[in-house]
């Protein structure tokens, strides 16, 4: 069974493919369009990007994700409504969000707008995941160190290794990506494997979309 995990990395995408739960290949791409060969024959693709936008209030999937990530809830951004992300500048988006919805948005969430648009235009059936939820599930609960710390990196590498996911020492140009982005792509692929095998769970609802674990 071939599955793929995707994570954003400095205006690019880190992509990892697994076959029968083991590392198969990795790539770094600027866009998910046109169709990518690495996606061929994948039974499930997990991606760490919001695939739906709230119409009012906030997405229940993100609320539930924060509840499950005690101590790491700040890693879950609130997805702004589509009309807010359509504003040409962050300041205009912030003003509209406060006026129309009663809350502000972070600059980080606004900065995701191009990646969100790229993912939604890809034409693939994508499943929204959150790597911190994936790692928490591997770990049997939250409690990992920050992913950019040495301890957090080692914890995540160990968790992936327990699941049979081991990155080779030489990944070519892909190996120049930040380590945490590559590990997050692996975690997204791990969840895609759970989706493909029917083991995955979800948080969220039909109106606001789901995050898969």
C-alpha cells in the first residue's frame, strides 16, 4: 500500500511516500500542481494544511485538536474565513476579521493563504492531518518536547522508527529541508497509512471539516 504525507516548508512542500509502512521516496516541490508523479497510486494522501474554511466562528476540528494537545495547543492555528484570507494585506485581513467575525487572526495563519489555495486547487483527494496529533498518537499522548529542539527532534525520530519509518541518511536535495518539516511529512504519511488501512480517527464535523489522526 502506497501512501503520501505532505508538509509545508518555506513556501515549498516536503513530500514523503511510504510503501507498506516503510520509506519509499521523498521530494521537495514548489506546488502541488500540475500532478506529481510521487502521488501516483497512493491510496491516501495526508497534508498538514487546512482544507476547509469556517463560515462563522471557528472550526471545531481545530478546537478539538487543541484539546488533545495539552501543552502543545499553540501549534494549531485557527484557519481564517475565506473572505479574510482573500484580503491583499495582513492588516486588511485583520481589520475584516475583527469587524465581521469578532476576533483577530495571526500573521502566521494569514501567511498560509497561498499554500491553502495551492492544496485546494491540486485536484487530488487530500486528507487534512496535523503532525503533532500524529506524533501524540504514536506517543500514547501529548508530552513531547518542542519539535525544533534537539530533544523533540530525537523523540520524533524514535517514534517514527518504532513505526518502521526510517529516513535514509542521504536524501539528496530533499535533505536540505528543515528536519522538522521532513519529520512532519513522515508523520502525515503515517496518518495517511492509517486512513488507507481504515484505522484512522477524525476530529471535527461535516460543516467545518475534519482533521485525521
